C-alpha cells in the first residue's frame, strides 16, 4: 500500500505533470524573483525520483509516510507563499488600476483648463481663415482674369505689330515702285527728246538735200526731153515733197500718239500709287494710334495687377501675424495631445504586462490546485 501511494504521489501526476510544474516555476522565477528560486529546489529533488522510476530496468522506489508528510508540508508552505504573492500582486494591480483610472479621469476632465474657452476662439479663427481663403480665392480669380486680359492685349499688340510691319513693307514696295516709275518716266522723256531731236535733224538734212538739189537743177544746163504730158519738174518735186511731208507728219503723229498713250498709262499708275500711298499712310497713322491706346491700356492693367499683388501680399502678411498666436496655441495643444497619448499607451502596455503576469499566476495556481487535489486523493487512498 505504501508503494502504491508513493507511485501515485509522483506517478499520479504522471511524472510529466511534475516536470510541467517545474517548467512553469521557471517562468514564474522571472516575476517572483528570489522566492521562486528558493522554492523550486524541493520540486527538483522530488521530480528526480519519477525519472528514475520511469526507467524500464530500475526498481520502483518506495517513499515512507513521513516523507509524504514532509512533501505535503513543503507544498503547503509553497502554496501559501504563492497565494500570499498572488494576493500581494492583486493588491498592487488594484492600486495601479486605481491610479490609471484617476489619471484617465484627470485626462478626460482636466483641471484648470477650459476647453470651451480655447475652442471658441479657434472656431472664430477657423471662420476668419475660411473668409480669408475665400477672399484669397477671389483675388486669385481676379489676378487670373487680369493675366488673361493682359495676354489678350499682348496677343493683339503682337498682331498689330505684325500688321504694321507688313504695311511698312508694302509702303516700302510702293516707294520702290514709285521710284522705278519716276525713272521710267524720265527715261521715256529722254527718249522722246532724242526722237524729237532726231526728227529735227532729219528734217534739216532733208531740207538741205532738197535745197542742194534745187540749186543743182537751176545751175545745170542739161535739157531733158520727156515725152510726157507733165514735164513740169517743179510740180514733181513739190509732189514728192508733199508726199514725204505727209509721211513724216504721219510718223510724227503716230509717235506722239504712242508716247501720249504711254504717258497716260504711266500717269494713271502714278495716280493709283499715290492714292495707295496716301491710304497706307492714313492706315499707318490709325494703327499707330491704336498701338498707343493698347500700350496705355496694358500699362494700366499692369499697374492694377501690381497693386492687386501687393494688396494680396499685405493681406497674407497681416493674417499671418494675426494667426501666429493661434498657430502656437494649436501646436501646444497638439503636443499635449501627443504626450497624453504616449502616457495612455504606456499605461496600456503596463496593464497588458500585469494582466499577462496575472494570467500566468492564475494558470500556475490552477496547476498547483490540480496537483494538490491529486496528491490529497493519493494520500487518502494510501491511508485507507
């Protein structure tokens, strides 16, 4: 019967149960410190016996009833120590929980700080910031409109400058055409003068030849008998002269008509060129006036744009100075909020650690209670 009780004391826990309790005590050493190290020695000695009994060739070891009582007394002492330690840890945990609750209550309802008084100016500042943002948006819209109008005026000015340059180029072409026409007119006049001189020279030479022929005829004694009814030489000469005079007059008339027609065409072209030149000058004057007007308008828009930009910069600086204290307050509140969050997170981590320790202790207590219940059952069966 004692041998059965000894076997059930260690083997009832299965041997493995004793080793499991030792391993859990190793985990408790980290929390309980030196007390756990002192209390773990008897279990290690007791656990050495089942290891020997589990060997297949070793004989079963018998334990006296006095050893059972000593072991039970040791376990009771250790259990009372663990219970006291658990009670102490629970009290410390309750104290820490109270401190955490007090801290959280103070954080939720801070003393000496009126959040409504702080948030109300912040609401007013937010409203002012919104109004300033709307004003800035309106100013930016006006600036964009002014920039677009300025771009339109610049494009119009560029177009007018291009048109002015093209018109000046056309005027230069007209001036060159006018100069060419003048040169052609002068050249034509010179040619007409030369033709007239040539005609006068031909007339003089013809007259000289006719006079010389008349002198020769008068001085000659040659008699010519002509069997014609018209033997009057002077009449023949007169008829020849009249014929050549008509031919010369006809040629002169044709030349004059040709040059006259040519001069009329040149005069018409010159009149057209002069008219185009005058219209070009008038158009150039109008374009110059429009250019000056556009430059004045552009200058006015630029001045207005600079004024608006300066006003916008002044408004930004003014509201920046006005919002600087509020920004400082907001930054301080954000820093306080971060500090509170860090403290709460630290407390939560501490609570989690304490909760894990508590759960481990409860698990150890359950294991010891199970071990004690089995041990008591074995002792009762052994005493019977």
